[in-house]
């Protein structure tokens, strides 16, 4: 089987686990073995026990001293972290420091766009910078481990945790996952501003049935290999220090006890030597799954499958010693788990430097980091409509109406999974626009609705009056942060509350209606899109979102964000995604609509293709879509050869021209398709992208280098390889790219 060419190698990333050690690998291994040989069984099991801190220092301190806890969760204060480390290092028998974990998902104090928004930037270097800043801030409080990035492929916008994902594409997810791992971990894990990354959730969690969190998945082996596993392999090749197992069962086997994936794939096939940690109580939840009868069986199945650390399950600390005595768990299994844990602690430099400076408040909200947060927000915003060049707005407007529940909602703007961000530091769109233009134009502000779920229309008249009085209306709608994230799945992804009614009322009176959607997922916005003269879509933007929106609205910057997920027209189209397989009867854009069918029509297959009678075939917007204030033209595609072998690199060139009036950045995208394979192949797969800046009227020759090994997949024989035959390659601004050429892969 040919070795997979990882995203990390394509990006030129050289960060490997061997580079993140305090000393060379052999020295760390010797230190691990020496320490392991001195440990009692109870101390080994203690290293595998992870407990959350809820302010209960008096309860946890004796356990840390006794060696019964190897890692703590949710300590986010340097003084408390140092106190626990002091007990572990200076008062426990062997002086083993603690891992201190925290969910630092898209920022610590300085909050960046949610991961789905970061994916919309198509800028991995920027994503890396955001993770570096998050690590800098988090590490200042004693945190040395984060449970990110989330690498779940997310094809269902109903699933609340799509907000934490990088979207539906395995290539984009892999690229962004590698960037985030490298940002968190830096060049050396022992650096005081580095923290260990933890790609999650291994694996398939994003395919939960009906988009319901924690639900079952049914992913067949080849789809698992070709779609869901690759981003995790990319992250491991980039040096990810830990991995988290998922909540879901797949084909009846809970992931926390899936030995085939946790041991055979992760350990044996991918040579992963980091920690595997369970998700929060995902071990003991196997009882509710019906996969284990009690906590003792939970411990047996989890540890034998390969889970090294149990997060808040308590079955390990309670039952592992007994299971070893009964011969149901081997001591070698325990030793291997503890080796992985100790190895990371040495790599993090915790034995040499367990404490942090308790006076580091100056690392939070640094001016240069806020600029990065602004840039990330700006590049993540997607322009979906701009009729008659409504945007950018003139800075010489006499009056402007700012309306809507999301215009000045600092908490909601931060997005899901924010434990440490502060809404008092958030710059909202209302404040950003007022700060810049309050002295030059009359600004009317009315909420219309108090919050996104508000159904009280009694204040609509104020909003209507404001819109009638203004040269332009900007309506900020969307969803509160609590409506996305873990355990916040929806069956209906329309706008909540009376927001749709507010749109309708404002459409009647507004001279120009600009809608800005601020959300944690794709929403079904067909009606709002039709009503708007221009529409910007922003996935919850974080601390600096308001300034980014203001700059885009008034042309200080030009939109460049692209959709990391397909937008459905209505929820019944879900799952809908760009890299689908063809059917034997693919739709051909000649579909019959339900209202075109005559009464008492004879039974007919209506064109014999695969589509919905009421929604048709196409989504509202395809993956990769995003407009600009300018226009771009793709032309003159050329391949360096039309026949290549599987060990060569295909060179694709084309000309990109900025044909509009604004200097701007375009995210150019390269897609491929294998026309015939041993299994049905997707109609398109993203294989590369670049951000290209062009001045108005400027042309540039753009080059993509595509290693043919990137076309490999797991075929009918279960082996990963490049299959010879005919391929097509396209370049364009989204997944509907039309400019293409064919080529052959030959022996």
C-alpha cells in the first residue's frame, strides 16, 4: 500500500513530534522508562484519571498528592494552576506534574471567529496565527492542553457542532486542522507559550443521524477511510500530541471502545505515540448505549480499545486494579498508556518548568493580536448578494438605519464554546459604525426585536420609522450563540422568532436594505436573500467582528470569504454537499417542479433523474462560493502534460484577471474528478486553493502543483492507491467551477 501524502507535507509543514521534545526522543524514552519503573500500579492508574476542577481545591488536593489524578480540567487561573502543580511536583511521591486541559476552541480571551468562520477565510496561515495567540493567552494561566481542533466532517447544518468544524470538505478540514495544530503547539512543545493540541472527535461524530448531537452514525468502511479519517491523519502527521475519541457509536460500536480504529489504525498503522483521551464521560455512557453492563465493563472495554485517559468517567480509578488482578486487562496495556502520558509531560517541559508567571495579564488583548482577530473576522465574512452594487455604502450618506437584534449583541457575537472571553471587550457593529461615522451621518438605531428568538413585534414600528427616515438600512439578524454548539441541534434552521416578519416590514420601506446574518451555522435564508439588496453572511465573528463588518460595509476592505459548507435552500435538502457521488440517473437541470405537474397526470418518472420535486437539485449556494465588490475572470487553463504517472506532479496554470473596479483578493480553487474508479468517485473534490490579490484590471498567471499521489483513495480492494484512468481538473471561484481540462494517469 502506498503511503498517503499528507496535507502537512503539501503545506511544507515540518513539525513532527520528534521536534516538539525538550530533548531528543531517545532521552525522553529513557526518562519515561525510568520513571515508569518506579511507579506503583495505583500511581499508574492515577495518571489515567482526569478530573474537572469546580473550585473544589480542598477535595482535589489530597488526591493530587496521593497520585490519583494525572490531569485536571477547567483550571484557568495561574495561581490555582501553580498551587496544584506545587502539590503534584513537591508533595506527591514521584513529583509528576499535571496536565491542565481547557476547551480553547477559537480563542481564550481574544476571541476569533468560530472554526466554521475561520474555514471561510481559506487562509491557513491566518488560522495558525489565531491558534498561536490562543495558546499564548491560555498558557499564561497554566493551561497546557486544549481540546481542539475539531476535525469532524460536517454535512448537516442541523448539527449544532457544525459551528466548531471546518465544514464539509476533508481537504479543507485537513489543511485548517494542520494549521491549528501547528499554531497551538508551535515549533517546540516545551516552549512556555505552546500547548498540546487534541484533534477531535475520533471519528465520524459529524455524521450523527438527523443532525442530533450524540446520535449514532452508520459510516461504511470505505467512506470512513476516504472522507472522515484523512483530516485526522493529516493532523497526526503534523505532530498533534493527543487525540480525543468521539461520543457516537458507528455501526453499533461506540468510538470509545472501537479497538479497530483506536489501536489498529491510530497506533499500528499511523504510528501515533501521543495520548488518546475519552470525551467527557463517553466511557460510562456506553452503559446507556447498551454496550457495557456497568462501570467495570466500561473500564475494561475502553482501556483495551486504547483509551489512555478517562475524562470524568471514574471507571478507571475505580476498577482498573481489579481488572488487572482478574486478568481482564494486561499490565502492559496500563504501562503503554502511562508511557504516552509521561512522554507528553516530558515533551511539554513540565518536569523542568511546571509553574507559570502569575502576573501575565498584559498578554491578554494585545493590540497586535486584536489586529489579527480583526483580519480573521474580515476574511471570514462572505458576500452572498450585491444587487446593483449596493455595497460598499458611500461614506457620504446623510442617514443610516441600523436595526436588528444582532447589531449590538456582544455576547452572541463571540459564538459558541466561550468560557474565558469577555463580552465587555467585544466591539459590535453598532459601536464600530458609530465610532467611525457618528459625526458625519445621522444614525438611527432600533432593535426591532430584543433577541433573535424574540416573537414580540410591538417595537416593529420604531424600526420601520427608522428605515423610512434613512438613506440605507442595515439589518443585523441571525442566531444567538447558545443556539449552536454541543447539544444544540435544530430540526428547522430558519431564522427564529419574528425575524422573518421584521425583514418583510423593512423591505416595504427601505430605500436600500442590506442584511447581515450573524450565525453559527448555515441558515435557510431564501426569503431574506430575495428581500435584500445586499447580504453579508458572517459565522459568529468574535471580539473584533464589529470593526470588520463596518470596514466591509463602507469599502475600507473588500469581501473575500468563501463558504466552507453548502447552503441548502430548505432543510429537506440536507444532507447536501459538493463532493457527492453521481447516481445512475444524475439530475441534468431539466427537472420538473411540483407546480408544473398537471392535475390527474399519469404516473411518470418525470425525467428519470435524482432530485426533489419541490426544491429541485441545486443548493442555495455551493461550497466555495463568495462574491466580491469586483469581478474575476478565469481563462487559459493549461496542463504541463495530459498523461502522467502516479509518481509525478501535474502542473495546472491559468490566467486570473480582476475585471472590476476594486483591488481585491480571490480564493482560487482547484477541483478534480476521477471519471471511472473501482468504487464510485465524487463528482468533484477540492485538492488545492490559493488567495490571490489583484489590483483592478490586473492579470496574473496562477500555478497549482498537484502531486498525483493526492488522487489516491481506498478502492474496492481496501487498499489506498492511485487508480489509473481518466480524470478531469477544474479551476474556479467555487465548486461549480467550469474551466477545466482532462488528463490521464498511466502506468
